[in-house]
């Protein structure tokens, strides 16, 4: 079973006007202690996605950030391989977990998003390394979000799987501890890391001890 960081930082390309600002943001996260980063780009432009992903990977290789940083590609198993990322995270509308596993092989991490007990039970039967549950709280980071599951949804998910559980959706420094107490192993965060990412990450880790 994998060991997953308490803080799972998601880099949403939509928040940055340039590739340079996205890279600087990721460097700051790594400097703040983040060892698990997911690159998310919903634009559909594979060329841009690959360029940005390769730059993120290059940054890790050259030691600008911690070389132990694990990079996860959102949705795209093909780009995960092309950019030499460490894993893929897929949602309910993406390729099936087993289809992705056949593409990425046994060594890379595979995560699956779920939004209710039925989806989580199904995902638990796959070769996914970790499962995500959410949105825990109301979120503005996703268009047409699924219904909020609340802390009770996290508790219910915890009872249904022994795999590492990542909670996502509206999680901030003020409510992160309650999510961990409800049974999550890790919290995935987008919005509450945008301002002063290094300082924000450091504060998250203090809260999540």
C-alpha cells in the first residue's frame, strides 16, 4: 500500500496566465514541503498540456524543487507517460481505472475520484492505489460540481475502503483538521494554496500534523 502525503496540492492551469507563473507556483509549493502535486488542465489542448507537464518534470529533475516530489497527471494516461509523470488521477467520466492501469503499468500511482458510496465501492475493487471522495464542502474550483458529501460522507467512505483516502472540495486551513479526523488520509487543495503558496502549504502541514 502506498504512503500518501497529508497535503495533495492541485495545480490548476486555469489559474495562471503563463506557463512561467504556473512553474513558479509549483516551486513555491515544493519549497513549502509539498511532495505530491497534481497537474490539472481542462483546456483540452494536448500540446500545451505536454509542454507544461514536461517543464514541471524538468523542474523536479534539476533540483529546483525537491527531487522527491511526485507528479500526478489529471485525466490523461497518455500524457502521463509522455511527460514521465509518476501517476494518473481519473474521474468518473474518464477512462476506467483498469484501462488506465493497462496503459501506465503497475509501478505508477493510479487515483480515482468518487462522489458517493456506490462509486467508492466500485473503485475499491479496481487496481487504484488511492481513492478520492468529494466534494466535502462547497467548492468554486469545478464547474457543475457533484453534491456535497460533508464530513459524514468522508466517514462513510472511510468505512468502505482500506485504501488511502483523499478528501477534496472546499478544503481550507480552517477545516482541514476536521476532514482528517473524519477519516481522510490526505486533503486535496486548490484554492487555499493560490495566495502565498509556500506559506499556505507550510500552514497546512502545521494544521495536519
